[in-house]
C-alpha cells in the first residue's frame, strides 16, 4: 500500500491537477495555431502538417527547496518528443498499481509522462515529484518550414511556488499570455490582435456611465466608417491601448502625467507591432472624425445636459448610435480588421 503521508498525497494531487490544467491550455493553443496557419496558408494541408508536434517540458527545482541555488538550473526532469493532439485529451491515465504508489488514480497524460519509463530520461521518483517547482513548456510543430516559427510555436511558463508579487506585476490576456503592467511596457511581440479585439469589445466607454452598453470597439468602428481606407487601420486601433491599460477617467488624467505617457508608449508599441506609423494616429482627418463621433456620443450615449452648447456649428452623425452587444461588435471589429489590416492576424 501507499506509504505517503496525507500531505504528500495532496501535494501530488495538486501537481496532477496543475498538469491537467496545462494540458487544456496546450490543447487550446494547438487549436489556435492550427486555425491561424489555416487562415494564412490556404495552399497547405494544415491538418496533415499540424497532426503532430514536439512538446518539450522542463521541470525545475522549487525555489524554496533546501538544495536550490540561484546560480544553477536545477532541472529535475526533461521530457521531449513528438506527440499527437489526442495525447493532450488524456486526463484519466490509470496505470497498474497507481493507487498503491500515489494514493489516487486517474492521472493526466503529462503526470504519467513524469513517472512512467520514457526513452529520454529516467522516471522521476516520488521524492523528486514533490520537489518540482517552475515548469516550462514549448509546443512546436515541425516539418512545416513554410510556416514561420511564430505561427507554429507556443511557450508557457508556470512559476511555483505561488508568488503574489509576480502575479501582481502581470496581466493574463484573453489568449493566455502574461503581460507586464504599468510602469513596464509590454514587448512588441506580446501584443496579439485577438486580445485587442476582446478588450475593446467588452469594455464600456466613459467608465460605464452611459445610457446603454457602448464599447470602445463600437466607437472605433464609427470613427473608421468616416475615413478613407488608408486611415481605417489607425482608426480601428487608435484606442487599442485601452485593451491593456483600461480607460483613465478625466478626473485622473490631469494629475497623472506618467499614466498618459504610458498610454502613448503602449499605443506606439502597438502601432509598431501592426505596421501603423505614429503619424497616422495624429492625422487631422482622423482627429476630426473622432471629434464628430465623440460629440454624437454626447447626444446619444451620455446623459449630457450641456450637449446643445457643445453641438453648435458642428456636424453630428446623421443616424443615432444604437448599442451593440459585446459579441456582435467583436464580430464586426474582427471582420473590419481582417479586411483593412489582414497582416495583424498572421
């Protein structure tokens, strides 16, 4: 029978649950990469190219272990091999004697890969399983050189034990990417168009103090509808920084110059990522269109008793603004970006 203590059994269960969750993330990213490649490379059999992938998992020693040294790597186990997507769907791997060994059965596939005999590396002992800390995964498709690396690779790092300080300096995005937050600016490759679309579609403008739900995505679509095609990308992503930093209220903006500069850095970095020059965000036509939309928002979206004074001798939009649900405006923004900025999805 199992000779582990109850605390050790619970620790192993937690490791199995963690690896189960990571399997779900890897499976989701497998589907994301496959879909992205299918959109970009129409002449390639994506299903055949992406039927198998190299999954490399590196397990490191816990930082609170007595033997941990910051100068050493302390790799407890390395697992690498070519696997199919169906392996990531295995959450009930019940090996013979598993209950007697670990005190529970139905391990996920990644957990089984640790303790089962493998071609590369030795089975990890129970003692070392309990000493696992950080885990680094790389999911990469091989044999498809026509597809660039960014479209066929996903990296994931789990930090253990839990570090509240690390989490408070990172923001988890819609696509599962951890981004640094203010005052650190995310790197150019951190920005993903799917995250921007999600953020702009689900955040209500004017801090939610509106007659109805009115998203930044709907605002951007209205501005873009007034401009020629060459300025539509800048209009659609003109407020993209809100997807990562949120909206700064007017009562805060005046005394928070650092936040305003941070917004500008974010917008410039996003523009560089998607090939939009900073000057395009400042085009007079774009600023004029945004002014028209904002004034119309005063009429239709806000409870503004002073609207009539602001609207004198200014052109408003002919049709009233009608609220669009987050999913509806998300679809419209996606279609518009695919049309006017297709490279953003590559």
